[in-house]
C-alpha cells in the first residue's frame, strides 16, 4: 500500500512538472484574473506535517504525580490528504477527502515500582467540505473550506506491570485497546497558484476539532491538524 501511494504521488508530480514546463504562457483577462473555465472535477494531493494534540488532562495530571518520574509524547509527524472535488463555478466548490496522520506516541516511567508505559493514538478521517474560492491576481487565489469529518481514532496503552498505587486507579489502571468512530467539524484554508488550466500548487492548513479530555475515555478524539503542500489536477 505504501509503495502504491508513493508511486501514485511520483507519477502525479512528474506529470505536473512536464505539463507546466510545456506551458509557455498562461492567459488572463484585463483584470489579471485567469481566463479559464474553473468549473469541473479536480484531484488534489497534499503532503506535509501533522499534529495529533495529546496535551490533555491525562498528561497534565501525570506530570503532577510525585511517583511519575518522566513523561513524554510525540505529537508531530507526517500527514496528508487526497481529495476529489468539484468546482461549481469560479467561487464555490465541494470536496470529498481522505486524511491520515502519523501515529502519536506517549510514554511514562514510575519510580516506586519501576513501571514503564507506552501508548499510541492512530487517526484516519473521511471529510466532506464546502469551498469558497477568491481569485486575487492572475493565477493566484485564496480559499476557505468548512464541513465535517468522519474520524476513526484508536488508542492503545500498555504497561509493564499493574500499578498498586490506588491514587492512579482512575488514571492508568490497566492496558487499554479501544477505538472510536465519530463525526467532527473541520475547517481549512490556504493559497494556490494555477500554472495553467490543468495544474496548480497550493499550501493548505486543515484542522479537525476533537473531543474528550482523557485517553482513557472511549469518546476521546484528539484535535487534529496539518500544514501541507499540494498539487491539484483539474480535469
């Protein structure tokens, strides 16, 4: 699967570079706005950095415990989005996208009984967004998107042994392996440059609003965000 995604991404990138190189000029009207028809389907591929926010009640609570000697988390990693969209006209469009984030990790160490723990949080999403697009000058335009995302979030926490301390009974009392599927609001925005009627590059910021304040709760979904560079092919 990873090899297939990599091959698809390289194919799109090479096709984009070739097509742009063969385009000597880009037509525009008297106001500098692209003189092309912007309605129709398009395919958008985004790759960049993402963040899975784990700075919740659980981590902040752990850091106040005298017997927790250290905690750590890895919240940043690779993220991406692949979307199929349709521009209704020059200003409005809709998108159906798939989103992924690299797994977030947490670890902790407790001094009284030399207990260690590790955990991972994995997230995937399918989103439906409406888009407002404003052309600024020649091929440049800015956009804003809003809608929602169906999120699949799984949490896995593992300990080296059971904690005898009763003060942690409601915090980290056993191994956890749970998943949660839900619908959450999502917003996005960015800027793009259209090289020719078929190809454009864009910079995007996407954010999904999570819920829950503890990794142990079965309704926990972290806040999810990504900052990406994208390539779009207009059919």
